[in-house]
C-alpha cells in the first residue's frame, strides 16, 4: 500500500496510533484489584507504568515491616513511617482513573513523537 498523498499518510498514522493506544490502554477498574490486595507493595503503580511510585511504596512497606518485626522503640518508628504510606495509598485510590488515562496519553504522545520523527 503506497501513501503518495500526505493527508492519507497522516490519517493512516493517526488510525494506527489510535488502535495501538486502544489495545494497550490501562483499565482503572483492573488497577483497583492490585491496589486492594497488594496496595502496600505498590503493584498497582507498576500496572499503571509508574515504577518510581511503586518502588517507593514497596520500599516503605518493607521498611515498616522490618521495624515492626524488631524490638524496642523501632515499632513506633514504623508506625510513624506508615502514616505517609497510608496517605499515599488513599490518594492513589482516588486518583487511579486519572493515572490510567495519563498512562494512555503518555503512550499516545510517545507514538506521535515516533511517527513524527520518521517522516521524510
């Protein structure tokens, strides 16, 4: 299939990007499942392509677990450290639909940049 006219090529590229984004979209409903069962480990953030946030939540949960398992004053430190983690999980609960949409938009922007970079 030859695309001699730039308008046909642009339409084809737009359709290709739309199809790819639709196929790779992230569902907010599906992201709520790992949030509910494994929220403290940040698995829902990895599903939504937010590895930094997921890594921070995972590290925070592991830190809290290690402090609770120790003796002395360390469980109190874990309790204090658990407050920001709990707040971040609550905020994630409210923002998962926006994160899912943002994931699709980042994919779309990356594909559009790639398509624009290959034009002659």
